[in-house]
């Protein structure tokens, strides 16, 4: 790898040409990944890709005037410390927020590269073009906003609704399933251990084991249930991780109070935590699953109370 400071003007221009070509393909990839769900936003990235082609052609024209037809192969990965692009365009489905953030970083990093390159350039024409391109990259964020304003309000509303549905499918549903399982299914072993032993440390260990075990089980079950290619539910590893972590959190919530050494105090706090967990689950179902709060609360509370009572009865027998 070469250091940027060691590049000559010919190599700097060749690197800039390669960079613009890759950025054009990245924007095209963004557009391709968003087109089915966000067609108007995809059109915006198509226009930004066209802008990058224009920059590429300007650089190539100047290069030919200065150095001829041979263009050395030098890419961003060949230069130490040069800008890197995280390949989020390889993931499907693409998220709007992730794409917007990546585009902002691309424009910022490219503008900074052109300014540094202009400082190193000795030729006036090369320096002038690089400075103009830096200014153009600075205005790309404004261009994105301007292009976004061209999207009709109805299309924007439809895209926002699609984004919300995808968020629910990819994160809320697996997270909610894990939280419900962790909060409800671990009640029985935890409170059975509590009322059978009246030992807070032993009860905590049982709760910890139940929470972690349930998290691993639910995580694998969710990850292996659907690859997301047809349902749009996202990457299975991400869904599995979300489900597993939320399951563990749900189970740990009412196990942690048993770190308190006084049994009845710990149990009272655990009761309060269980009530808070069930209320939180009911709110999430109301907020994201369009279930009326009282109906969601009734369904969750009935199931939770039944498991809770079973645990106490078994532990007290």
C-alpha cells in the first residue's frame, strides 16, 4: 500500500476517477436495493449516481489532457488510510436510515479527499478541478434534500409506512416475542425455586440459568425459522440476536431482585418488576402491533398470572 502523501498528480487523478466510479456503483446499488419498497427514494439515488458519473467524466477528461490514455490501476484499498466504504448495499432489505447515513459519510469523506488532493497538486488546472469537485461534494447533501423534496407527499407517506412495517417485521416482532417469552416463561422456575428454598442466591442462579437458556433457545429458534428472503423479515442472524437478547433481558428482570439478601424484600421487588414487564409488553403491542391496550394487557396479564401462580404452587408444595 502507498501513503497518500507519496502519490503524484497522475496517481491522485487516477485514484479520484476510480473513487467516483465506485461511488456511482454504490449509489446505483442503493437505488436497486430500495426500488421495490421505496421507488421515489431510489430515483433520488439514481440521480446522485448520475452526478458521480459527471464527476468521473470531468476527471477522466482532465487526466487524458495531462497524461494521455493509459490510466494506472490504483484503488482506494491500495492507499493507506484512504476512505473506506462499508458494504451495506450487500444486505437485503436495505434500511432508509442506514443508506442516508452512508451517503452522508460518502460525501463528507470524498470532499475531504479532494481538498487534500488539491493541496498536494502543483498543476493549476488539476488543483482548480479538485477544489470544484470538493465544493460539489459539499453540496451533495443539499442536493439530496432538494431531490427528496421532489418526492410527492403521498409517495413519502407510503414510504414511511413501508419503513415502519419493515422495522416492525425485522426488530419489533422478534424483540417482542423474546421479551414475552423471557418475562413469562421464566416466572414458573424462578418463583418455584424462590418459594421452595427461600434462598435468594439460589433463586437468582435459577433465574439467571432460565433467562440465559431461554435466550439461547429463542435466539436459535428465531434465526432458523425464516431466512427473510420471501417475508422481508431481514437477516436471520440479526433477528435471532434481537430475539435472544430480549428474551434474556425479560428473564433477568425479575431474577435480579434476588440479589437482595432479604427474601421477602427481594420477592416484593420481583413482583413489582413483573408488573412493570407485563405493562411494557402491553404498551409495545399497542404501539407497534395496533392491539388495544386493555386487550393487550388482559392477554399478557392472564398468561403471566397463570405461569406465576403455577410457579408459586409448585414451589410451595
